[in-house]
């Protein structure tokens, strides 16, 4: 079975940080990009960042740029997302997803249908 498994998240105080991971099983991410998404209650899922495993290129949406970092460990077949200076509006379910090829998130509006694999999601709650 080809799947993405996420870990991390939880309850974080405003101004704090969170680290998430996304590991692929049953397939390798060498020719994929991993996008990171979040979905707040009552809102659509939105793309926030991406990393392409082949060359390590990264992309950040403007509203998280400067306080988010995406990285990868190719040997571990894993992508990571760290977010700092968390705000209450960062609360939501965070997902990783794999797309064959480049970070399509960088080229235009995010289309969820581009992604062939999805993680199970993990809750990030920023208390206030």
C-alpha cells in the first residue's frame, strides 16, 4: 500500500512553534514534491508550502513566508514542516500530499486533485 503517514502537531501556545513530519511508505519521493496544506474549521483546504525532493527547491505562500520552513530527508523518505510564531488563525488540520513532478503549488491556484497521495492529517491548535 502506498501511503503518507504524518506525525506531530498538538496544542501550542501563541508565539510557539510546531514541527510536523510526513513519511512515505510503499513508494519513494525521489520524483515527487510534497505539499503542505491546512484546513481551518468551516474553510477550504489551502496550500501553504512545498518542497521538491529531486532538487530541494521550496515554495511558501506569502501568508506563511518568513515563519515557516520546509525540509526533506531523502534517505528517510520524509518531508518536514516547521512553523514559528504561531497565531490563533494557524489553528487547523494540517495535511501533507504528494504530487509527481514539481511544486505545482508555486505555478498557480492550488488544485487538490493534482495530488496522488494524502496524509491522514494532524491537528494543530493554537490556544488563546
